[in-house]
C-alpha cells in the first residue's frame, strides 16, 4: 500500500490497472452496476481531502505481530481492508472516536483466524483478543471497546445476529453500531475480488450483498488495487509468506 501511495504522490502511478476488472465483468451481478470509481479517482479524493498522510500513518501503526499469517488473510488483506474502511467511514461524517474504532476493526478483524476457510467463529476469537492489541486512550471507556469488539465479532457472522451481539456487549446506540459494522463488513467484502472461481473468470464478490451505496461504486477500484498488489509482489509486506489468489 505504501508503495502505491508513494507512486501516486510522486506522480509516477501511470500503469493501467483495469485488466482484472475487465476480465471479471462476466459476473452477472457486475452487469447491473452503473457508476464505478476508478482507483485513481479514489486516490485523488483522498489527496484533495488531505488524507494520504493519515493512511500512511495508519499503515505504519499496524501491529503485524498480532496478525494472522496467511495465504489470503495476512497483512496485504489487512492493508486493503483498512484502505476501503477509511474511504467509507470518511463519507459518513462520523466523529474521530468512531473513525478510530472502524480503523482498528479493519486492522485486527482477523487476528483470531486459525485457517483460511469459512470460519464464522473467528470474529468472536478476534474480539476476545483485540482488547490486548489496541491501546488508544478512547478504549479506556468500555463503551468504545465494546463497540470495537461488537463489530469485529459480527464481521464473520450474519447481519441477523446484530441484536445478539449488541446485547452481549451491552451496546446501546443501535444506529451507530449498525453503521460501524456495515462499514467494516463492506470493506472486508470489497477485498473478496482477490478470490475467483470458474477458472479465474469470476470474482467471489457478489455486490448485491454490499450494504452501503458507496461500496457498490468501488468494485472497479477494488479490482485495480488487487491488481496493483499482484503486479508489485516484490514490494508488498507479505511477500515472504503470502501467495496471491487470482
């Protein structure tokens, strides 16, 4: 991610990053989509709003020793989920405390993983662990830590379990919880474009399951971001233990 952002800031991001998206447009759900943001447009938006340095700082603050070392859920996945979560949360008008919760959720949502398979319980394990990882002063307030734990636990479960999770963590602000978990879930889902099936012709992301309208405009950009990582494996943080699933 830092390599991408530095290329962009220096005006050197000139390569075409649309091949992966064009190859996957056979997804019937993609055909129903209209407006799509390019990755360049997303980066320009971040720059115009003075947020590039914040993203770089957030990436530097990821505590990698806690992350799940994985073929498809390691540091590269975490960076991309963080990138999309930040873009989505900045479009909500939420305060800095809520933004902090979303960003920490994006960074550490998978620390409870034990494998790369479908595992609905890994969110609960991540929630159990996350209090020992985050150290921002906002978490001295139990309500903030419980919000973080709640969205992390729910990210691997059905949205229908939201009420149960709220009760478990004594979360009272349903509207805020609903928005935060939808941002985290959509950011995580956008990186499903890295997963394919049918001889790599179709993306594993079904945009119909995305919850936030802005998320559905980011498929093209999400494909481009993953394509960038694929083309620059040598400079990604996870190069020593991750393989790319394309």
